[in-house]
C-alpha cells in the first residue's frame, strides 16, 4: 500500500509541529509539506499535489474556508482533482460547518478529538469518503432536512451542502436487509453523537441491546464504525 501524502496548513507552530510528529509516527502516512498561512498553503497545494490537505479554519491572512474555495476553483480550472481537503478546527458552529462543506471541503474534524481518530479521518478522506465528526453531524443532518437558504450567499457559491447518495451495493444491501424502526431510532442518535450509554438511557433499553442494534446497523450499512455509519446515513437520508 502506498503512503498517503499530506500537507499541513496551520498557523500555530506548536500545533503544526505536534501534528507532523504524530502523523509521521503512523506507517502509511507521510507529511510532505507545511504552511503557516493560506497564501503559502495555496502555493503548496498547487505544487506539492498532496493526497490530503489538513487545513485549519483560523488562518491569519485568509480563513481555511476561503482557501478551500479558491483551491477548488483552481482544481476545476486545471483538472487536478486528486487532492482532498480535511478541515481541522475547534469551531463547530452551524455557519462554519455549512460554509466549509459548501466551499468544497471533503471532511470536517474537531481538534479536540484524538490523533488516532485523525488518522482514521485522513484514511477515510483519502479513500473518497466524507468524514463528518460526530460532534457536528447533527448540524449537517438538520440542514439536509431544511435546505440551506441561498439569499445571503454569493451567486458563485453552492446553495446546498452536497451529500452524495449511497453506492449501489449499499442500496442493494438495505433493500435486502432494511433497517427496523428501532434501528432507525438508534441510527439517528448515533448521527447526533450519542454514546451507547446515552442511547440506552434515551430509549430505556440496556447497553447490551444497544450494542446488538449498532452491530446490525453497521452490517446493514456495510460500515466499519459508527462514524462511517453516520456519514452513510446522512448521505442516504435514512434518518431524515
């Protein structure tokens, strides 16, 4: 398996150095460049052509959302479409989350989550899947249901957050093994970021029963973990 090439665009030196050291300790990941601001970051994206760019929202000269938008425009003009964008931030407000996805971000990752989960997010993003941090998944879900108002957005921005449909093989599995009403209830709570214990309390069932339902949900959605199940639920509208 080839290494996943990564660049880090983060203005805090200690954070960037820590991320680099941590990511380099994992086999299969290689940090090939760093930038401390958006201007440098855009140049690096264009020249280094990484598999995944980890981009902080709070950059000093231009925020990570605008950087993402400009890079997507560059990709459209040049046909260089391989690089994926993973937004890294402490900001889980609705405006920031939706703006990031509207700008073309592939994934959205909260900084306070562990480095091991970040590596999972990088692998998922590299593989063409959107990693949506469970902490903000409910924001995307809510807007999928409501739609995003377009009045305040410039005309060159997408009016909606694009959530792709499930792949055909997943649809076929769900047709053969549809989710039960209880599984749909639990899936919605997973998307909302609830733990097994919290789900058990809300639905007045045991944690063991929750685990059994979660296992069945993962199998039916062909998902490796709860986060992947949440992403596929969002994409398919299963919990809408």
